[in-house]
C-alpha cells in the first residue's frame, strides 16, 4: 500500500525533522514549502496523507486544505494539520476546512506517528504497523 506522506511547512528545519521521524518509521516523504507547491506535489506525488502547517506565506493551510477538498483528483486525501496555533477556534477552522486531525507544535514524535497511523487506518489507506522508533 502507498505509504507516501506529503509534508507542507514553510520551515525547512521542521520539514526535515518530520521527514526523519516519518522515514524512520518506514514512510516515504515528499515535501512542499507553501500551499501552491503542496497542491502541485499532491497532484504529482500521489501521497497517501498530507501533514499541513497553518501559517504559511501565500494561501495559508486552511485555504490550502479547502483547495485540496475542491479538487476531485485529491479531495479524498486525508489531511492532518500541525500548527503552532493552539486555540479552539483554529482547531475548529481546521476541521471545518476538511482536515482529519489537528496537532499542535511542538508535537511529540511518537504522538505524530500514532496520529498518522490512526488516520491512515481509519481511511483504509494503510494497516497499522509497529513503530520502529524505540520507546522512550
């Protein structure tokens, strides 16, 4: 099954951190630094799931998610927001935009992997697999 994840964040250090966490757990990763690139990568890269930052230049994460959901070619892709915005209103906006989950930065690597696996499993995209990350 497809285990490719698209990471969308304008911070290259965070993209690298998320990439390392996901690759260590066996996922293939593609990246985008803004909403425009995210749509292009989603169409070209065939990800199984999208990790999406909210605060980015150009279309923010909320608008990018709405654009994903309007395009029938990628509308079914699950989206998990990962944002520094840690308020109820932002969480609600994310879910209303079509996200499957909303995580707050900084996010614990084990929690991130757990949420990714759960969303993929719920969507029938990937079966649960045991993490190769050592327990801490």
